[in-house]
C-alpha cells in the first residue's frame, strides 16, 4: 500500500512583490538606458565609429535585460494570485531572456562583420564627437548603477539571513550587474577612440568593435544556457537534489527509508519544487513528516510525496 500528499503551493515564495523601490529603480534605469542606447548607436553610425556602435548595441542587450526585469515585477504583481498559473509567472522573464539572447547573437554577428569590413577598408572617424558620446554613455551607466544600488539598499530586509532566498532581490541584482558590465564596455570604447585620435591607431576602433561583438556573444551564450536550463527543467545536477537525498538518508532511520524516484525543478529565482517516491519499513512515516524533514531547506517550497510501505526484509 502507499500514501501520497501534495503540499499547498505558496505563491509568496516565488514572487518578490514587496520591493517597490526596486521596481521604481529598474523603470528609471530602463528609460535612461534606452535614451543612451539610441544616442550611442546614432552617433556611432553618424561619426563612423565601430567601437561606439558596439557599445550602443551592447547597451541594447542590457536594455532588454532590464526591460525583462520590469516586466517580471509587473507580471508578479498582476498574476501572483491567479490560479491558472500552476507555478506562478516567473518563467515569463525566462522565456523573454531566451528570445532576447537569440536576437543578440544576430547583433553580435552583424557587429563582427561590420568591424572586420572596416578593418579591411578604413574610413575616417570624427573622434572628438564620438568620444563625447561615449563618455556620456559611461556617465549614464554610472548614474544607473547608483540608482539600482540605492534601490537595493532600500529594498533589502535585514531580518533575513544571508542564505535566505529573499535576502536579496535577485531581479534587481541582475539589472545591477548588467549596468556595471555595460560601463566596462563604455570604457573600452573610450580607450579605442582616444587611441585613434591621439596616437593615430585607426585600427583600434574596429578592433574594439570586434571585442564588443565578442562580449555581446559571450553574454548572449551565457543567457541562452541559463534560460534554456530553466525552460527544460534541467536541475537534477543542482546541489538542492543532493540536499534532499541527504535529508532522507539521515532522517530515515538505519536505512529504513529509501528514495526510489526523485524529480526536482525550478519554480522561481531561488525556489524549487520536488516530487519524490519513498519505500519504507516505517509504518508511522507520513508525507507530513517527510515535509518537516525537508523544511530545513527553505528553497524547497512545494513537494509531492508518495510513500510505499513494504514488510521487513
């Protein structure tokens, strides 16, 4: 005979809807980034600077990422209680990230092609104007980083421990990292334009354009890997799986309880669901007891537990 039980789904573990400062900060940074992106791409095309174009297109990748963060906040707030979403709406931003990463690979290929063409057939660059726009882009990134840093500090709840899944707003942290990375790319564009203007190294601008394309492709590839893993539920190599096995091995007295089937998948930025089947000699073991064992790991927010009982021996 066997028994099974389903835990009540807890929406509050998937959505961080309380960080209003984080949402306001990402919205401001999105508009600032979009304006700076258009300015850099337009100036790069007008002033004939591949490094400036690369920085502008790279900024577009971060505008997409920050835009997804904004959409995630809105979707979480709007559909947090909607029962039609079995495990919430978190995968909206994951799917959007996957789509944007595929588009960014195309952008990187176009940037690399144009930069190589410019290396083979050099064209005059209006260094002074392009350099001013690149510096403006860097200033925008630094201002954006300050806004997001302030929002993170305001939205942080000091009552949570460092390992608590709500200890940091991971949505906001992601946007913050993107802005800092974009600032580094702006610095590269400034170096390329300054070197070409003062030292006459015209090749440095398209070389930085190629480097910028590589950065875009590298970031897009990482995003495809991360989002694809979530969309395909490839989580069985995550440490949380070993943690579940360790709990059962430790609490199931003297090997009386064994896992015969285990599935773990991600349902939020730092939260997981699991379905496990146990075989046990313990007649007193219940799904509620097993759930109490798993409660030590707060990232496990939903569990389906099936217990098969077998005679001794």
